[in-house]
């Protein structure tokens, strides 16, 4: 028996993927249907800021089926056209999914959750736009649908958050996470590896913070410099250096080692952006995932390894 086999037989997984989690819950994987709820972004319209986050180009969050002046229900029906009816997860993805009145948010949640085949609702938003009223709207659904709150954290380092113009600090995330926990709503934190001013120490600091928070889910992205963003200017001025493909598997593995073993890993890298991507140019997604898995197997790393030792 090789070492590799021993390692594999001691653990059921290298990390707890979204696909395996969905199979536990539903016995199958489910498609997520992204929606633009049309609420816009307070970090763009002047309410919090006017310049947006340095890495963001909002149009990249709006999927093809959501383009045009369509209601969320119309977007869903366009996304599902020509497909056989099957359960799916509705995902408020574009902009800030809770940046509206409690009544309008309540109506949207009610409408979506009552659509046929909706098995879950994931709400993406900023942590500073989550309060008790928003969460009380979601709470009645948690035993009927798979409800998750997706919060943009990006980094647990306040200096980084300031540098990339998030317009909120770590305290907003901590507060929103706490309010959601009180109501039994799982939280998924979005993080970006490779932000300006961050080395491995800061990135692992974000993992340790999320471990302390006993976070239910994490989406890991590598920083992608998108055309027309302030991050592109930072790249040109040398303020940020994109991560290399060679360094990424060890960074992701280090991040996963610090997280609790039960945290669901919803993603390991950012989506490809075609012509809008300035840097870094990496191989296709599956190859990056394979490189991460290979690194973890070869180096004997797995999600929760440091967490279980209490050394995060
Ligand atoms: S990342 Fe979110 S909060 Fe930041 S500018 Fe884009 S939509 Fe707004």
C-alpha cells in the first residue's frame, strides 16, 4: 500500500466540495441559476461610494439570461428555457441582493421560493447591508428550502478592505455573520487570494478568521484583473502582482488546512472572463483544480488539518 492510498483511506475527501454537500442534502447536484435582482450597488451609486470595489466590473456578474429589462422571474424562465424541469437553486448574484426596502426584498423572496422547482435560494450581498429584518425574511424558509447568505468579505484585513475600496470593515462581516447564526442561516464568505498588499500571511489570516467564525461555507477566488477596473490601474502601476499558477495550489491548500472540516467549499478559483481578463492568464479551470488536488495529495494536506490540531 502506498502512502497515497493510506492518506486517501484515512479521509473521505481532500475538501468538502459544494457538489458533495448537495449530494448529501438532495442526493444529487443542483444547478444554480444566477439572477440580477436589479437593486444596484451602494458602492457605485454614491450611497457608500461612487467608484466601486477596485476589482469589480459589475457587468461580469450579470449572466446572459439576465440581460435586458427582465424581472427575476423572467430571468429564471429564460435561463431554464429548453431544459427539462428539474430542481434548481436561485441565486441573487448581481449587485447587492439586499439593497432595497424590507417589503420589496420580502416580496422577491416569497415570489422566488414559491416558483416550481426552486429547491434553494442563495442571497449574495454586502455584509453592511444585512440586518435583522433581512434575515427575519429569510428565516421562515430555512426548513423548506436550502437558504444560504453569501457575503462578500474578500479579506479579513481592514487595511486591504480600505485599499480595494470596499466601503466596509471586518466588523460588518462579523456582525452580519453573528445575526445570521442566531437565526440558523448558513453563511458563505467570498474571499479573494492575491489582493494588493497581501502575502501568504494575510491570506492565511483570513482563513484563520473564518475558522474562528466557524463559517459554514467559503468561495475562494484568485484575483483576476478585469479590463476597465481600478485594479487594472494598480496592475499598471505595480501596486499589485497577479498570482502565478505555480504558487496557487499551495495557497489554496494552506487556506483549506485552516478551515473547519465541515465548511463547504463552494469554489476554488474565479471564473474565466474571456476578453475582459487582463491577468493572470491561466489554464482552464479543471486543470487548476486538478493541480490543487494533486498538490494536496502529494503533500498530505487536507481541509481542516490545522484546524483539528487547534493551530489555526
Ligand atoms: S463587488 Fe459588489 S459591492 Fe463591490 S462594487 Fe461590485 S457589486 Fe458593488
